[in-house]
């Protein structure tokens, strides 16, 4: 039996509509949702020593601590650990490690102790947080040591990959690792870390971005674009390198950020 032209046109139109609708549904599932931007308010800035190759940054008992590394091509840099004077940007040096043996990396403070990583030597140091006398060395299995923070119970370290390693604060042995992902893909180059209100914030190496990580599943759930601060520092001092440094003051709910050899430390209020 021959179908009428109008019926054929109706069937053809219905088929096209179904295919288009199916494709739209399929595309909606495959398109990742953008990571929400975190708003911030600039409060003020402070001087920062342009010889400080920043690797660790934190606030403890109202004081700003910084650790730095020393590279062979930048002879003015040193591997230091100390308290930053916000009026001058200079570090009141508490510890200096041999730049010919070690490259100083991330630091954190927990239970009256300062913990410090080194870059490629797979060694960390523990100091008394009052006297800064070295208590012990420890070794770690990660290929490199980068950033360090604490959730109040364990230490959390980055090593430049997409993984974060939890260390027992007493034994300094690994407890677990979490894989950090962005829309289902691993996020490499996790660098300096800070634990803020139950979340891990991480600088992404070579970028002006700080990401907010859910420690329960490793998902990135927010991003802080601080390109304007990088541009400001670069304009003031062309030798400024990548952003690296997040320090959170839980009392005033503010953060301080800086970068390697930046001329400024920036105080911000973030809306999280």
C-alpha cells in the first residue's frame, strides 16, 4: 500500500526531531561543567623580599612563616625558614639548610613542631616550633617534596603530581593518597598547600591559579584566578616568577598570597 505524502513527511520530521533531541541529550552529558570561580576582595599589600624563592607560607599564632629554596642559577637565593616581618618583607631567619645539599620546600606547624620538606633528596626535617632546634630527620618515598599543610591531625604533602599524600604526624609514614581531579581528569602540578575550613587549597605550578579541593574525593570544586596580582608584581619587579604561597589566618578569616621573588605579599578576603 502506498502511504500518502503528508504521512511520509510527518514520519520524516518526527525522525529528525528524535535524532536531534537524542544528540542534544548526549551532548549535555559529555560537556563538563565549569569549575566555579571564587571571588576575592583585595585588602592591602605588604613588602616581600625579592630574594625569597617562596616554597612554604603559613600563619601560626598570628605570625607569618615562610620557607624558601635556593637554585644554582640564582645565587642570591637561600634555603631559609623563619618569620616574615610585614613592615620590611624580610625573613627573621630561624633555620638555614645547606644549599649545596638541600633545596628547602614546603612547611607546616603541628603540635609544637615545624615540619619541612626538601625537593629531590627525599628528606624532611622536624624542628621545635619554639626554639627551632632540629628534632629529627625523616624520609619519604615520594619522588619529590613540594607543598605541605595539615588538617590538624595529619600532614598533607604534594609532590608536583596529581596526588596528595597524607602522613601520620608521629611516625611520618604515609597513611593514604588522594587523586586530585578536575571534571574527571587528573590535575597535575599541585604545589604549595593550605588547609582552609575543611578544604585543601593548592597553587598550580606555573599558573596564577589556586584551586579548592574536596579532601573527601579529591575533586576540584573552586578556582581562584589571581592573574591581576601576578601582573602587578611583574610590573613592579620583572624578576618575579610564578605564584606560590598561601597563608590562612583563621582568626581574621583572611589569606595572604605571594610568589617566588615577588615584591609584595597580598592580603585578601576570599568568599568561600
